[in-house]
C-alpha cells in the first residue's frame, strides 16, 4: 500500500485537519457535478475558490495538514522549500498544467512528495494557437486590426509573407510539437525538428539543434524549462539563426532571453517574436516593438478554449482520484536527471 493510500476499511478522513485541498479560480465549479461527488466520496475534500495566486502564508494556513493538494497555475503559491517545510503531512500535488518549471521537483522528491501533471489536456488548443501566432506574424493580422483602429505608428508596414514553402523548425517535437508539425504541413511548409528523444512524425526530418537554427524561417518552441536554468535561447542562438527569422514561443517565456530578442529585432536580424505570455509589461524597453507589431504577447491564453475546460476538468478529477487511491497518473519522474542537465537539449514536449 502506498504511504498515502487509505486502508479499504476506512472512509474519508474525518475533521478539517486531515482535509485534502483543491484550489482554483472556480473552486468546485471547475468540475462536473459527478466528478465533485466522486472526489468527495474518496476523501474529505475542501474546494477553494481564489481570484489570484496564494502567498506562502496563505497556503500554509489553507493547506495546514493536507495530504494532497490540487492547484491550477492561476492560484498556485510558490511551491518552494519554505512552503514544503511547513506542510509536513503533504504527500502529493496534482498540478492542472503541463509545464512545471517553477517547481523544484528535486526538492519534492527528497521530501517524498509526488507531483502529478496533465501532459495532454490542452495539446490541440496550444498547437492551433501556435499556428495562429505564425499566421499573425506572417500576415501581420494584429497590425492590420490596429491599423483599422488608427493605432499603428506612422511607417509601420503591413507587408507579410506566405507560409507555403517556408521551413519550420520545431524544438521539442512531442505531443504539441508533433501536432504543430502536422498542421504546418497543410500550409505547404517543410518541417524539421530537434528533440532529445525523436519520435516518428510523418513528414518531419530530425536534425541537430545547430542545423535547425541555421535552416529555419520560423522557429517554434515546444519544450519544458529546466528549473533554475538560464534561458536556453539567447544571443548565441539568435545570432545563429538566419536573418529575418520569426521566433514563436507558446511554451514557457523563460525559455527565451527577452533582452536578446529585443536587441535582435532592433538590429534587423530577427523579424519578430510571438510569445504566449506577457514579457514586456510595464517595460519601456521594447514598448515600441509592441506598438509596431514586431513583438506579440497573448498572455498565456493558448490553452484557453471551451474544449480544454471540459476535457481538463475531467482529467484533473481523474488525476486527483488516482493520487488519493495510491496510483498517481503522469508522475514527474527522475528529477535528478532534469536538474543535472540545464541545456536546451532537454527541450522535448
């Protein structure tokens, strides 16, 4: 029996001190009613509805004696040593997300805390969003909209380019990257990819990272970020790319050195950068590039779709139930190997 598994002759744990906690913006409304009933039958669950991320102090209070915590990215507190030190009964975390680069998984492993993630709940939506970013940058769609609203600076060009015949370089050709590859080929693009564990994808040629950077007209990132590592895409990598490249990042903002990107765009080497995050908020440096449409930010919205909300809620409930039952799904494994390698060679999806 796993250390967190409740013996068969016992029902849900009694008393608030033993409650398991599920925290999200919507609280219990994040789940279908039958999933709420299922989770409440398995454990003494407390559903928290939060408008924003918790502080460490709030989390210590709300998760006091929880064995299991399930959180979304929007409300998750810093899952660091300070928090873990105060949650001595914690045995597992279910993260409503695919990426976990903000979590020290090695520290979790040292404390015997299991981390379960949802690797495939938003694959299609993120892949389609990536294609949308490519079209946005290639056809200047965002700038055309701003031009119609008289918001475009004088001299800003709406001139774009076609995807047909261009070479797309995918760093990290797993679930999302492989789906992007398939969609891109429908536009007539040639697709090359780099991944530390290449998986067969129709029409995709696997090449070295250096070759990919040198041959691609568009580079798109679909790989995780190693905890505590510096951005793997910086000045050396940008310099290696051919002039006029567009960089797409619907993975993690931390994968890219924003300052290096701003410089590369200003000197005319990089045509543009689209990122599913906000990396220039409140910053004067690069604000003009936002106005000119050479940098596009979509504020972590790639996953946000009707289908993902329905699919994700059910998958999240399944993962919580599995963890409580002692058979966790999609556990982040071998954190030591991840921590030891801080290079972009870790880029996979």
